[in-house]
């Protein structure tokens, strides 16, 4: 198992060649989530409303539920 935060340029085939059986991409997922939250927060602040973010947030949730079903 590895957490390759500093090795983002290394192809996953290289990890397989090293015998790695589990890769945790948690840091990049967390950074992407924070970036998405910042974008939504800025939009809410700008609009002083949720109306322009609701569909985006709903689509994000639905697409992740679908992804979880595909992976699981």
C-alpha cells in the first residue's frame, strides 16, 4: 500500500511493477473536494442565494452515488 502524494507523475504501472496492491489517492481527492467547496461558497456569496448551486451540487451527489455503485 502506498499514498503517492509526491509521486503524482509516476505511472500506475510502475506501482504494479513494484508489487504495490493498493494505492490511496486521498490527498488529491481531498484537495479536489476543497476546491469544489470553495467554488460553491464563492458562488453562494456572489449570488446571496443557493439557486445557482443547487443543480450543480445535486448532479455531483448523483454522479458519485452512481460511481460508488459501479466500484462496489
